[in-house]
């Protein structure tokens, strides 16, 4: 049976696994003897390798950013709204590389991978804590493997935006453009607190088994559900939750008990349940710690201006008005540091109702501005708020 896909879809895609046999030194002081990275690519790399775009994923993201994995697949990649022929990240023009970071649970070396130093049992809690800088280091190694000396652009939202920012600092001559979406130069104390509540939900689950749950043929389901529920609340705006659920009751009346009564409760439980089946608990702990640790200004006496002084690329920074997890003020910090250094930066604060998750939606002005920036144009004005 022949399956037809939308003309703006990359269609069927197959991930590739890249093996790196050399030891990898990490910021925490530990070393991985070898590692693997799961990667998907879309589009065609041109002869001089000048049209490559790197996609960096957020906390629960992975390499499957666009298209379908098989003919029966009903769900597209996590950023399919923006990646494909004629879309903002146009695969008829660009060669797009999407990765799954180490420490992840979707094919790259992480806590579920066999530990060669422990009889190939799963790493589990023995997998080292990794940082955004470590991820960027491995992405640069992948660039070398692909013989891509300079990325046309490095693009990311949320935690992915932190990686894009780190690229501009660590490899300033290896990217022409940097797109930082719904991100921040470091987490606030409140954000660190949310992450700690989520981690404690997992760590206190009796099925966590000190992180060795795979050896017990178990996993901390309840802890993962609670962690996702807490996280999901912070990804949505109050306006979005009111419009989507309001105070609607599942059965139409109060049941005077502690089971699901409100539609929003049902939604959170569903999201938590689904997440718990598809994501590794140790990976969640590692990813949230990487978020907490990110702070490029720390090495420059807390001066973000000093940290960004040597950047060479053009920047597009995008925030969303209802994002209270990574508020527009946090994006403005990045923009202000770039302006202080007289670096080329365009900034948009998009009026959107979806909260932090807005970066995943095809909001017209957002998509058009991203497309224009990557095409060499700009619809954004420095530090200007726009209405979608």
C-alpha cells in the first residue's frame, strides 16, 4: 500500500546511530569510555556543506523532530510544525540535523545503556551528570564526523535554546546564526525549585530502587507521573488552561471524593501516565540537573555581557508573552548583553496564549519571523514586542 504524505512533510525518516570510540571527558570530572548518538537528518547537504542547520531539543525531546517513522505512524516528530519543505526550517533548502543528547533515553548513550565497566548492566544511577557544555561538545564532535565545519544555524527552544547559546560561546566561528527560543541565560530560583519537586517525586518513589529499577524489572511510575504533572503545569499559561478546561467537570457534577472530577485533573493524569511509559526516570533527573547547572555568566563574575563578548554570529531571540516558566524578561537579558556588546540581534516577544509550550506551535508571526531570519531577512526589530 502506498502512503501519501502532505507536500510540506519530510515523509518517512529513519534515525541513524553514530558511534564515538574515543573517551569523552565531562565537566563533572568523570569520563565516558565511548558513546553513541542517535540522529535524524532531513533535506540534502549541499556540495560545500554550507546549508546545515542543527536542531537542539528541550528536556523531554529527542532526535525525532519531523516526519514519520513508519507508514502506520499517526504522530509526527515533535517540531514537525516548523520543519519540512516550505516550512520555517525549509528542508528543500537546508540540511537539518536533529540529535538525541547523551544522557537521553531514545537511543543515545544514557542511563538505560549497557555500562562496559559494570558487566554491561544498565548504567542506571552510575551514568554521570552531564551539562549543556558537554552536549555541545558532543554535537561539535558529530559536526566533525559529518564534515560540517560551520553550521548555517543552530536552533533550539527552552533547554535547546540554552544549547544554541552555548554553541555561540564555545564555538563562535562554527555557526553563522543562532536562534534562541523561549529560553534563559540561567534558571531562576523558582525554576530550580520546580525541578527539585519533580526530582523528589521520582527519588522518593519506592519503585526507584536507588536508580537501579531496570535491574528489578520495575520503574518509578508514580514518581514520573507526578514529575510530569508538575512540569506540565509550568509549561501552560493560566489563560490556556482556562480556555482548554475552565472548571469543567468530567461527569458534570461533584462526586465529593478524591478521584478525577475536573477535566484539568483528567488531562494532567493522562499526560503523566503517557510520559511515565515513554521516558526514563534517571534521564529525567539528569536533564533537570543540566537545566539547573546552566549559567555561562558564572565563569565571568556573573557578567553575561562578558560571557557573550566573543560571539560572532547573528542572533534571533524569541519569547512569548504568556511564558512564565521562561519569561520574556529572561530573553531580554540575553538581548541586552548582545546589544551591550554591539552584536547583531533581532528580538520578538510574541503575543501567544499557550505559555512556555508556545514554541512548539505554528503561530503565524513566530513561524514567518523564523523563516525570514533563516532566509537572511528579518521581520523582527531589536527588543520590539509584536502581536501575532
